[in-house]
């Protein structure tokens, strides 16, 4: 990665993330996307603890080349785990990633799972 790319990522992250702070009742869902996998975790920023997490590495049926479908499934799995903790709403922190493709699919999976994002 070039220095310009890193600067662009930092600018985007500083624009998106500082305004979002999760609580125990409405945690912040933080997303990280790598080339192969996607990870999401629900964080309570007041106590600085991760409530639940989910990733595409945990999926049992891994279909090749369908990373968007995997991201959607990760969102649904995270929604299930949040519902078990009796959490119905969350704040979506996409960090430096654009709200498109796999990040968007994860957010829609959360919504399909019944979490207000």
C-alpha cells in the first residue's frame, strides 16, 4: 500500500468512526474486511468490551467465489448472537471501508436478522 492510500484510509476512518460510540444496549458493530474474509464484532465502548463477534472463517459451508453471500451470512450470524444477548439495535461502523459490496451485504444481513442498524 502506498502512503497516499494509507492517508486516504485514515481520512475516511476519521470522518466515519469518531462520531460513533456504542453502549451496552446499542453496541457499535465494527467491520473489518480482508481480501479473503470479513469480520464483525459488536463492541460496548463504555466498558471497552466486545459483546459478540462473527466472521466468515467460522462458516461451515464455504462456497468459492461468493464472498458477498458469505458476508450476508456473517451478518445474520451476528444478528442471531446479538438477539441471544437481548440486543435489538446497533450502530454500524464501517471504518475505512466503503458502504458497498461485502460491507453492505453484512449490514443487510444484520437487518434481515432483525437488528436495527
